[in-house]
C-alpha cells in the first residue's frame, strides 16, 4: 500500500503540506519553523478502512459496526497507530 506524509499545522483543519518522503517533509517544516503534526497516511484508502485491515483500532466489534455507518466518524477518523511526529517551531518533539 502506498503512503504519504501529511502535515497539519497547529489549530488547522486542513492539510498544510503533502510529501512522499519524510526527509522532504521535515526539511520544509524546519525551514518554515512550523508547529503541528506530520502523519503517515495510506493512499487510496480511508484511515478507518486501513485501521480495520491492519487491526490498528481499539474498538469493540459492536461499537465499530455502529461507527462504520456514521459519515462524520468515518470522515474524521484518525488512528494513534499511524506513524506520526509532533513539531514545535520546526523541531521534532
């Protein structure tokens, strides 16, 4: 499965940058002294679908079944199991 690194600036609702390489993302974050989170995200897959396929969620089966029918939940789901890094003023925490 292909993956991409997405950067979300502190307090931002939208992606501030998208990178195929971690080094390129970190150089951009450092150069711009950014604060936020960089997350490795699957391409051509929803994060919830990825979490289910990789068993990277911690929901009980009945909860998962109910949540899978909730568009707001599916569209905003994120997983702590995704590789991710926090940055403050361009430096990784």
